[in-house]
């Protein structure tokens, strides 16, 4: 198996951090276009090579944005990871997932047009389509690899059994999944399975959508259309409990002279070189703060303090609402 950090054979090597571009397309409130493009450019200038997107982020908006941002850049110096398959209505509602072979290929055709590119580096279903065997979906992506439209096959938010089945059809380069101090479910079976099979992890949600950034407060308003308004961890007593965990992290961060967000990123970075955390920045100041985590060294004592402050299972509330949790193969 070839892991994400080893993709230099077919393109640029993957940096220690990647840039998740979802927030630039309105899912967490309004994003300013010029600042979004400037943030992508700043990430590339800082040595970040991995850009992550999904064809359903802003209904194609995110891919168009990345295409514009890369217009003046060398495509061969960038790795683009794209998720597909999520079905959404005009009102933004979630309608399920479609990972049939013909849907896989149709989705990629539109993605390449929006990106103004002739290939993507990593292509992956956003979730498991319960109506389509994973072998069929991965087989279709494998055909796109053979045709030169895709370089590598990835997965997203699937469980250990699905990972094993997928890997029998085509080499899987990595699994994208939520992993943070308050989302550690992958440590039970998914992470060991990936390591056994030589599959790396792209970790999203490192700051739990800003919840453990150190900047979120109980009185922070959630704008209309912001997906956090439907997430249990941001509701009522759950929010109060989770913000108390942040305060415990703040004490550790203060002792080291860094921010809470930098502690959160440094902790994920400490979990192994096969894990690439995504920075979900939509502004340059957020990106700069996350990049500072690369200089944070966590000693064994630091890691022990963090474990005591936020032990596994410490968060209150699920990471998604009930309907979406039911769709997650990674939670089964």
C-alpha cells in the first residue's frame, strides 16, 4: 500500500498538514471569496500541498473556488482530494448517498470541469452507500485510475469491515475520518485496521468545528445555515460540558505559551506520521495559528496531562445529529 505521505512518486509529497476547504463555501457561515483564495495561496506558500474538497460543498462552489485559486499555480505541486456521492436538495437538505458506478463516473466528469483539470489525486465516496456494495464503488474508481482521471483511491467515514472489503478490490491510499481530542472512536478498530493494511488517515474536525479552538463561547451565536446548529455537541448542557474540557486544555496551553487550537493540532500530529490533520481554515489568521502547531513539541508529561484533561469519551453529545449518525458506517 502507498500512504498519503508517500505520494511523491506521482506528485508532490504530502505535507504534515492539509487544508480542508469546506468552510470556504458557506457551511459554517459566510466566507469572503478573496480571503478564501488568499488563504489557499498562503497555505501553498507555507508548504501545504494537500487541498481537500467535496463536490457537494456549496453545490460545486468549493471546486470552482479551488480551480480559480490554482489558475496561477503549478498543478503538479498540489494534491487535490475530492469526496463525492452526497445528495442534496436546493434548500441544502441531505437526501442520501449515491455511489453507483455510473454515478461515480458522472460525478467525476463534473468535478474535473469545475476544477478545470484533467485528473484528481485522491477520489473517495463521502460515505458508504448502503444500497451499493463498496466493491462496486471502489471498482469504478479503480477504472478511473486506469483511465488516468484519478491517481489514487480513498475512503471516508467507513468502518473496519468496509475498509478490508474495499482493499481487496484496489489499493486504498487513505481514509478520511473525524479524529480529534474529543472524537477518538477510530482508536478502537478503524485505526488499527488501517495500520495493519498500510492505509493512512486524513483527520478532519481536529478542532471539532471550532468547538475546541479556544475561541468558541457559550454565547457565540450560530448563524442561519451554519451546520453546527444541528450538531448535538453545540447544544445546551452538552455545550457547557464540552467548553469545560476546553478550559482544562487552556491551562495546559497557557503553561506552554501556545493556543488551545495549537495544542489540539499538536496532539493529533503526535499520534503518528500516518495521520495528516486537515486545517479547516477559511482565513489566513486561522491558517497561521494552525501552522504554529508544527513547532509545538509535546513531552510525555504534556501528553499525560492532556489525557487527564480530555480522556477518551469525555465529550458530551454525538458529533452529528441522529439521522447522519445512522448513516455513518464508521459508527457501526
